[in-house]
């Protein structure tokens, strides 16, 4: 019997610390217990499940088999297969035979398959593809080794669930600005503590000449969230991306956030100069003035965030000649 008090406490604690649903953690525990039970008492190919009664602490174990027939699986005579392999080995070469459609079918495995004739003896209306459940007894000696195995799998499942939770959270923030603390710098790459996750700003994403001191709080543009199998999500951050400038202006200029002023294009030399073309979607609104702000307060806020990077704001024109002329003219901010 399981110590329910300890289990429930652990689940609540992990749920609060990792911001994971309690049901997801309990499912991870049950998967771990099933894996430990299978390792100790079942065949390698068996599909084992476990359920914890959250009121009594008792385990329920069962295995499932898929209903098949000769059209859905490949029946192999193991003795004939072994004899053929031995004969091929004596000749010093493998026997190569044409592959027919039957060879593409999965091999029949009695641990996870049940023939339809046998299945209908158990369940009269069984159909191909159905899954039948078979109860497994709760072993009295399901002890220390199995518990240790379960613990390891639980930790793995929790890490996976936490990784998925972080990935989903930050994928929704791609193209947005986040705040974080400089954690460390290794080989030119800067690692940022984002709270529940750690992001990385590669060397080519930094602002030239900018210093990153451990513990400094800064803002970053989320370029992408990459999920590598078996690893934590890779949250790629940037301070040199042109869209970082656009997002900063969107935060500072209500007219941009409301769609009254549009940023049509940005050319940037990070740490040196940014040239941004803007356009008004409403008559009577000065797009350049809106971005500059009263006494230059809005543009200065962005400039300060970028380490005093010079920002030129120009009027966008549909006419390429006028637009190029504006782009090449000295800044008027």
C-alpha cells in the first residue's frame, strides 16, 4: 500500500514549484510504477498500466493486448527463422529474399497481440484493433528495487512535463520581449535566467560593445523556442535583432500598439545606428512625431535600452524615389 499522505504532499509541492497540474504529476507517478512493475515481473514486450487509488493507496495493474489476425500481423515460426539464420551463417553470407507486402506488417508478439479467435472467447464482440485488458496481481515483494526504479522514472517524467510546460509557455512568447537576469557568459554566449527557464543569447545576437554583467536585469527579444529531444527547451534570445527595436517602440508608442502608426521597415547596425521607416494609417497623425514623443522622451527611452544606439526615424513612402531620398537624408530627430 502506498503512503498517500507523503504522495499527496509531494504532488502538491511539485505542482506548486513547477507550475504543473496535479493530474499530470499523478499520471507520471503511475507510469513510473507501471514501468517498475513491468521490469520486475513482466515480459519485455508487454504493455503494462498502473492506477493508484487516491483514497486507499492501493495499486491496480493490468496489461493490454491488441486484437489482430493474419491480415494485420506477420506470423513467424521462430524455429524455422533460427534454422535459416544458422544455415546462412555457415555459408558466410546472409540470405537475401524479396520483400513482399506481408513483410511490411508488424511481427506477431504474444506479449502485446491476441488473435481474434482467442479474443472472441473472452469478449464476444471483439473486433480487429480493439484493446483487451488483462488484470495483473499486486506483488507483495514490490519493494526497494522497484521503488527506486519508479523514483527515477518519476523524476524523468517530471522533467519532461516541466520541459513541455516551459516550451508551451515560451512558444507563445516568440516575437515578444522578455526580461531576465544575466546568469553567466560562456565562450561568447550569454545565458539568461528567465525565472522558470534559462535562455541563451548567442554571440551573433549581442549588441556590439555592450557589457553583460552577472546579475544585471535586461530585456531581450525571443527569437525562437527549440525543443530538442531529451533536453530542455532552447529559448533563443537576442538584443541585436531588428524586431527588438520594433517591439521596444511598440511598448513605448501607443499609436503603434493601436495600429495608428506602422513600422514599415528597419535597417540596423546593432550598437551603432538604426534607421526605421514609419507610416500613419490615419490622417492627422504625424508618425515620426508619435515615435519621437514630447521632447524626445519616447525615442530616448528606446535609445537608452539599446546602449545609446542612434535611431533615425524617417517617413515611409510608396514612391520608391521619395522613400530612398528620405532614407538617405540626415536624421531629423
